[in-house]
């Protein structure tokens, strides 16, 4: 069977080993490291596909759990798959639904067979198994799909984590067997293991032995410190094959993106840019800015004077503040546009820095300017 | 003094006298009859200026009352006026704020000097006089501005309406005197008079004697029947000069637009297209369609198969229904885009029909297809 996904390593940063690469999917090629905007319900909140394209997003994410609930995979399948349904002709990645089952749903009951839970929308009792998750993802039709994993709290009891990791490996194998479209959809395995090197190693070994076309690292960015996350990445990425992409799930703060790339990560996703945008907060070259604050009422400069995005080229802080205070949707369109652009553009700069073997210098400059070295600032 | 606005009559429909014309403002020229999308708070809800341009909107409306409340005229003035503030380089029209004072605000006290009322946002006691309204509009800087008028209920007591109309004429004169920028902003007078021909005639005579660059017809589409509105238009437009534009305020349903044009109206505005869009209702060649209804869950056709707008070219009813049910902003972007386009495109067809002396035939075909002749349908 031929893999629907290929990873090409273009260059490694001489000092850190960070990877500049290229991933080719049935819906186009994108460079890595890449940040993937999240379109939970088949829409990156407030944005049009054309806007995402003009920002340089070559791949977006959609959520299996949410689309399973609404509109239902049968409707997406009937539409011809997610790409046609949402008018996006570039790459799409879906998660397995597991993370939402473990974070959003109520009354979970986890057994070997799968998870029983109550829908957070309808309240109905539902059941998700590895085979069911893969079946839904096959119906949705993304280019890249995830195995069903359990995502337990980071500092769970060791014995529980050990059992959970072993079950996640068995679930990954079951999913692989159930996968109906291995020639057109690339299924990734997800490395779990909490804070334990021993369990992360076991998880990686189990999954690598199943020869997935790519590997995700899950169970991080769930409340542990950034130092702790970086420690686990340093340990885990070397366990994964050089010729496959590595995806760190749920990470989107600028520092964590850069530090993840330094530790060998190729792909990231996070709702952060659109979520904070809806609260009137934007990322700028000089750190976060709460554009809806009163102090910007008379500020006729762009959100980020160093940014060349559509929103920053055309609109002022004063106008955007007004729109957000007045509950005008166009305000959060502009903050969302800017924030997604900011992260896509950050990754573009990161890729250039890798190409020039200057990633550590780029990190130092970026951290200083963004304010990460200023202990009085809160991120 | 040279007028900042010129109206050029291009052609009159041979059977109805409906006018095809052209209005030139300091920010460009647009053809009439024209529907003006409403950007109440300096944003046409959910839409970007570029989107309005690609639809062919040459003029939009903003609301003085709302902008007075938020962000305040001083901020818009400091930004360099509404055009710069909201990044719209074509024509802008503002109302006087009077309509909102009479419909939204509480505890109104109307005196010769002006109106005292409580802000519907802050609850603060505020005062609006003809001079104050013009002062705010001068600060906002639209190309076309309105005189402060009183807009009493349509079927008010005759004596009250008589006094009100006389006061509105005095207010129009006071506004004209207070106007600081007659060379760059065209001030319109507003004809009132409720259902009484005698009062409409008096109002029109008063205002025409003041030689405004254009005239609005107010106090219609406020609850009276469409037959009644058409009767008043038939009576009123002949009282207005041929060489000036005529603007029917607050009208946006397709039938009323066509019937207004037939009675000599050049300009219209209404929140209807964006308001119903937010409720998941769209206008189509075959009448209104509630796209969020369950029956469209599996419907993979466009909102209006005969429409060539961005939304109809790229998205299906099933997708848009899903977005609206899932509270995704992009859903109401698409319905808003389509509805505004629908009315702009309707007016384009109306202009072509006038040019070909076929407006009555166009009306008959449109009414039949839209369903206006079907008494079982509710509009």
C-alpha cells in the first residue's frame, strides 16, 4: 500500500536539529514547521477559506467529536467529504474525538472496548471506540486522521497511566485495522505517557512498530509547566522516526511553538489565536495586547505596527476596539484574522531561521521583544 | 456655494416614469435607483468593505445616534472621519439620529429647542437639537447627511402631526444654518406628514423652498400597509424637484423597493437583509428561504441556485444550515453577504429594466416568481 502522505526533510538547523520539511498530502503540499488553524466545526471561527489561503495556511484542522455531534458524519460524507462540505481544497487534519470525550463530555465510562459518555450538546448517551472514531474520520475524509487515544490528566497515578498507555496502543492497532482508506487518508498514532519517560518510550515503541505514516505527541500542554513539556519533548521526539512528521497536539503559544520546533516538532494546532481574538486580545511583535481596552480608544495605529496582514494594513486599534465594544462581528473577524496570520507568519520566520541555521538567535530576539524575558508580564 | 452632490437623470421608464440616474459625491459616483446597505455602528454587520465593493455597493449608511453613543463623534473626527475610521472610500450617508431617538430611547421630551431623552446604552440623559445633529454629522463626515426630523407614529392625531411637521421644517432650516461643511457634505431635508396629503404637501413645500441638494421621505414603512405607503409616495414624489435625488428611508423588502422606484424614488436603505440573515433567513429568486430549517440539512444546492454571489457559488444550504445551528459566525457572514448582494443585484436589474422601458414587465415577473402573488405566503 502506498502512503497518502510523504515527509521530505529539507534542512536541519545546525545548532538545534530543528527540521525544515515539506509534507505532501492528497490536497497539496505544505512546509513544516507549520501551525494549523483549528476549524472545530468545519469553520475556522469567523474566517473564510480564501482568507486562510491568503495568509498561507496550507492545512487546517477539524474536530471529529464536534462534527460527529453536528452535523453528523453522514451529512459530511453525503456532501462529498469535509473538503467539499466546507469549500477547502487544501489539506485537512482531524483529531479522533478522544480529547473532547475526555474534556467536554460527562459521565465517561472507559472500557477496553471504548468509551461511553453523554453528549455535551444533546445529553444523549454515546459510545466511541477506536473503530467508530476511524469510521467517522473515514466518512469526514480528511487527509490526515488521528487514532483514538485516552488523554488522562498529566499527573495521574503511574499504574493508571501504564494501563492507559497500553490500551491506547491496542486502540491504535485496532484503528489501523479498521481504517478503510489507507491509500487516501494518513492515520497517525498518538504517543501518550504523561510525565514518565518509561511510559512515553513504551508508547512510542508500540506505535512505531505499527508503522504509522506520522506520529502525534499527546497529553502535553494540559496544565503542566512549559519546562516540563519541553523536557518530555526532548525525550520523546528522538524516539520517533526521522522520515515521518511529528505533530504536537494543542500547542499554539508563540514560545511553545518555537521551543517545540527546537525539539524536533513539525506540526502544531491550537484554538488559542481565534479564542483570544474573540475576547479582544491579539498577539503582536511586542507581546499580547488587549485591543478592547479603553486605552486604545484614541489609538489610530494598527494592532501590530510591524504586521503586514490585511487587518493591520487597513484598520486601527481605535476602530477595532469600537467594533468589539459595540458587539460588531467584523471586530472579531479582524482580531481573528490577525492572530491566525501572526502564528502562520511566525512559523514562516521560524522556517527561514532554520534554513539559515539561526533558530536560537531568532528565539532569543523573539522572546526578548515579545516580553517572555520580562518576569512582570503574564502570558 | 457649489453643491457637493449632483444628480444626473439618465433615463425615465416610458410607462412609469421611474428614474435611472447617477449621483456623484466627494467619494465617487453611484447609479440610482440604489439600495444602500446599513452599517449602523460603522460596520455593515459581519461584512468587510472589500466584500461590499465586490457586490457593487457604491454607498452605505451609518447611524448618527449609534455613533454618537459609541465610539463618540470626537473619536471618528480624530480618525479623520467615517471613511478613514471604517476604511470605506466610497460614499457614506448618515441619518440624523432622530429616528433612533424616537424609536430606541426612553423618556423623550420633545420641545421646540430639541429632544431630551435617555440613552438606550448608558441610560444617561442626552439632548439632541437640529444644531447638535448637524454638528455630529459634520464631525462624522459622511457625503450625505440628514436634517433632524421628528418621526411620529403614522396615524397620530392630525393636530399633533401638523405641529410636528411645522417644527420639522423649522428644525430643517436651523440645521441648514448650522451646517459647517456645505461644500463637502450634502444635507437632505426630510418630508414628513403621516397619512395626510395636506401635511405632506406643506412639508415638501417648506423644504423645497430651502433648496436642499436632495430630499428624503420619512415616516413611511413604519407599520402602515404597503398600499398606503405607495399612495403617499405617489402623492409626495411629484412635489419634489426633478433635478435632485429622492430617498425613501427604511425600505428594503423587494416589493417595496420596486414599487418605490416606480413612484420615482432613487435611494433606499434598510437593515432587513442583514437582520434576517442573522436569523438564518435569505431572499432568493423564489422568495424567502429559512436556510437554518431542518429540511435543508441534506440539501447540497446553493441558497439561491440562480444567484452568482460568492456565497451561492461556493457554499450549500446544508453547510450554511450547519454553521448557523452550530453558532459559527461564518454562517451569518454567508447569509448576510447573499442578502445584501440580492438587493444590490435586484436594483441592478431594476436599472436595466428602466433603461429598456420594461419596469412593469420586470415587476410582474419578479412578483410572480418571488411569490408575492401567492396569498398563502407570508412576507
